[in-house]
C-alpha cells in the first residue's frame, strides 16, 4: 500500500475479475475505493476457491483495502442511492451494461464532469468472458504441442483489462483536470485481447505469412528457450535473450566446441542471432538435452545463477507459496489474519515499489455492507435516522446484516 492516490474516491459497482482488479490497483495506491454490492453479495461473492465455510478467497483478495456498501439493487430506491454515490464522488468503475440505471448518460445528467470507466465483453455490448475471448483471438490454438487447443488457467485478458481500466481512469481524470470535461471510457475485453495480439506483432505475422504459427509446446518462439530434464529428474526452463547469456550457457555446459561444429556445418553463427538459434533448434536441442541430463539440478542451478543465465524449475503454486523469496521475505506481502474468512495467510499489497515512500501493509477486504453507514453519512450526508430507516426497510444493510 502507498498513498500516491490519497484524496481520490472511486465508486466501484462490479463483479468477477477485470473491474474489481481495477479498483484494487487504485486502492493499493491509496485511493478510497467504495465497492457497492447487492445485500448478501453479488454474483462473484462465493466464487471459488472457497473455504470450508463458503467464504471466497478469490473475492477476499480482489477486494482488499476497499470499503463496502450493501444495497438492494433490485429496488428502485437502492439503485437511486448508488446513482447518488457515483454523482457525489465523480469517479466510477463498473462492468454493468452500457444502458440501464448505471448508463453514463443517465448518471452524467446531474454530474457532467463524471468519469466512468466501463469494462465490457465485446465492444458492441454483447457478453464475453476471458475464457471465450481467449479462444476468439486464437491463443489456445498456439498453446501446447497440438493438435487440440489448450486453455491456460490464468485469466490474462481480465487482468490486463483491469490494469488498463485503472490507467484509463487516471487518464480521463487528467483530461478533466485540464479541460473540465468528463466522459466514459469503455474497455472491451475483446479489444484488449486482439489489440495486445497486434501490439506483439501477431496480427501482422499471420497476415504477412498467410498462415498460423506452428505449435511449439514449451519451446519459446524466436529464441533459444525450452524445458530440459536434469539427471535427478527436475524439469527446468532455460531461456537465452542476450549474447552474454549464450556465451555463459555454453561455458557452463562446456559446449562451445560442439556448438561451433554445428555453426560450421550449417554456415551460420549463434553468437548474436536469436533467430538462428531458434531456426537450428533441431541440431541444438538434442545436444543440450544430453548434456543437461548428465547434471543434477542443484549443481546446474548454482552455475546458472553465478553466470546470469535465466532458468527456473517447474513448480506447483504450493511450492511458490512456500518459497521465501517469492512470499515470506517479499515486502509486497503482509502476514494477515483479519480476513473476513477468518483464515490467516500472507496477503499481497501493491506490486510496485516506491523507494522514496514508506510501504504500508496490505489491508483487509471488507465484509458485505461493513461501511454502509459510514459511507452514506460521509458521502451523501444522510443522518443516522435516515440511514437506520433504510436499513430497517431492507434498502441498505450494515455489516452483512
């Protein structure tokens, strides 16, 4: 946690990953992010992974450092309160549909300088999820050895869309500071996915070649990079991206002479050419396989680390969770027990490090409606009597009650 966005209040009405992660990133940098949910929780409130008690560890960690307001959003009065919260603060993150009670046009009628960031599926408003957008842009047909498609488990487009949404919010606020103009920014997952593919050269590549890229399994396209198995059965990934790393890899494995023979036989040089190493992998990989298979992993890892060679064994997430370098000794994590689930585990704060600012520990996620009374009083100026009446009538709820 840092206080770079201290003083900024954002209303978030959203579910699943992309929009909540946008609010999370803002909160981790000090913004006051007020999450508004249906009383009892929205559609993602019990999304897996869950504890034995049914608490969502997913929800708990995507919503850290936020405040929670619980309203009956099926009720016209509850919806009106959410609208007033948005207008009162002037910043809004959502993945609700473009029309309806949270349309930007309706909200901006009473707040022309409102900035709305709306995460969508497709740009035309039709629904999509990370898992369907990924299929649409072709990545599962590039992943794995083939011929069947391989879905990856990381919701990459959700996470990229969330990060882009947080950036877009600050960009739109910057324009408002300069011009006084508010507006809506729409972030379709489909556009983030296909735009990212284009930025990486993928669209140009397939149109230029008139064909799809070959399936490579664990081989890194265009580089010397692949998984190898050591003498003690450890599968490790080795990737070379610089001439120095290539020289050092040959020295550590004592392969300079044999690689030079391949270069001479094929009339090429691997010293500075990533593409040449990739093109001639049919000759290089068997040589490296045999050599690496004669060395234990611990021995190789020590030599690789000493020579700046990029490598990593394949591990499980449980292995990673127990790695001090990644978690226990990593300052982005805080030991945390005060979770709504009552389960203690390390919690992540801001991913960035700001050397001239003090890092604050990660904060808890709220319980559903934990801050309803506080927010309605602070932001809308409602009296305790008015708030009590809303709670009594089931329009609002406090602390999940």
